[in-house]
């Protein structure tokens, strides 16, 4: 009997894979590039022989390096007659690396199956067209007739999640926004005095740095800046030398005088710090990027302009880490695409504490925000939720 691959197994060369198993393997492989590929998407590729036996996998390892298809095919002498499973449509254009579709076309694989069409206007169906014109059977995973419908839905959703930042940026023309919260069981994130270190344990805090590495910038409001003096950088052995940007939301520009001695500037050059203020605020610190954004009728930054301005600064993704007022601004504007919540098994109580959700919410249960594609994981005594 042929061996089968599961989500926890890595196949040996010669193991027979179903189309669903091949694509799942490509998704798992693609995730290995997290934290290294921005502004490119996470992409994985599985290659099987004409009898659907496993040959090789590849993934996009780092921005500027080989794309997943090329990474996989470099491990083989030929792919003629083989079948490729790619999480994202092969690219059609020449960038820092050659077009994957044009690279594959003369190599004569029997078929190429991709999970998600690339929304980048430079690709958007053009990669698939190049392959079809070369006589290669090319189709979306959802169009395959040999995969059960429930597997199609689950696998396409997983491939969408793999490349969620890239897909959102190209579909919505705005940065992808995630929120990270460390909270007690009763939803408290800090004391009214500003004390917040530490609610969660060391293992959970270490994982936060893995999450940070996946986003172009980490952001906080001015109250968090003054109470915590955070570094907002990535401190994890898996990402040596990783440099991210920091964003500070500061309506009145009150933080400018304190920035020169802050941890934000002690761990990164000033051009990697962006301060967002309201209009008519004078520039306060040399070298720091300063964005002025209009204030809306509720006294918050006008969200559409804010996101456009951050996108113009080259940010494709943003991880918002506090405080409660800043969380409220993004949630109330329905501008959050993902949450990362770390829940500690402690109860703080609300008399002298601050709830992370205190500045947003509806007046009825029907107006709640429900996560989809939820995952959870234990980090010591703490429970991590994302969706």
C-alpha cells in the first residue's frame, strides 16, 4: 500500500501523494519563509512525478532569492511530465528574479495547479496563460474534479491565509493590519497606573517576537510610548539582525522631545521610526519620518488617510500593540485583518485596570466581531489565539 502524507509527516521521495496532500505540503513548506520575504508573498511548491510520487518541495526563502517553483526544481534534473502544486499562481513578470511561468514553460511539466490566483496586475492570470500557451495543463486547485469539495475549501482558505498580507495589499490597496494583545482571563491589559509588565509569561513573550518578524512595522499610541518606553524590535534567535520599523501615533506631537533618548531610537536608525500626528504639528526630531493625518469627528485619525499614508511610506503590514485607545480606533473603523491574543491564567479585576477592548464595540451581541480560521496554541501556562 502506498504511504500517505499528513500535515505532521514529511514524505520520502517516492511516496504517492494525492493532489490535496501535495498542496497541503506546499502550504506547510511556504510558511517557512515567514519573516523574510516581505514585500513578496509566502509561497510553497510541491513537485510529484508522472505517477504522483513525491520528488521535491521548495519555498520562497527570502526577498530577492529564488521563488518557490525555482527553489523546488533546482533539486531535480528534469521535471518533464511531472506535476507541480503551487500555493500562488506562478509569476509572469521579471522582477528581482526571472518569471516563474516563463522558466517552467520550456521544461514541459505535465501540469501546474495553483491554489490562489495572483491579484498583482503584473500577474493576475497572465502566469497561467503563459503555461497554457506552452501546452501545459494549468488550473486552479478549486477547479480540480479529483479533489473532494470540503478539501478544496479548506486548502484554498489555508493558501489564502499563507499569503494574506500580499493578497490584502493588492486587493484592498492598503496595508494589512494585525493587533497583538496580552491580556488576563478577564480581558485586562494594564493597570490604570500604566503598569503592564508582565501579564503573560516568558515563553509567550518570546513568541511575540516571532509574530513581530512577520510584519513590516510595529505600532503603539503615545500613552504606551510614555508608560513603557518600548523597543518594538524583533529579538529572537531565528531572526538575527532583523530590522523592522516602528510607528508612533501621537496626535499632538508630544513625544518628539522624548524620542532621542527612547528605546525606539536606541535599536533602529531614525528613518525607521514614523511618527503620525494631527495636522499643523511642527516637525520635532531630525531624521524621523513625520506623517500628518486629519482628525475625524470622533477625535481619531481619519483611518483611510492614515492607511494610505503608511502605505506610501512603504509599509505593507502593521502590527498594532497598544494601547486600548489605539486598538479602539482600528477596530471601530473595521480596519483590523488579524488578531494575536495571548491570554494568561490570571484574574486582575476591573476596579483599577484597563480592558483592551474598552474603546470599541456595539450595543448588541449581534454586532460582535467573530474570528474565522481560528488557531490556538499553549505557551507555558498562557493560551495564544489567532484568527
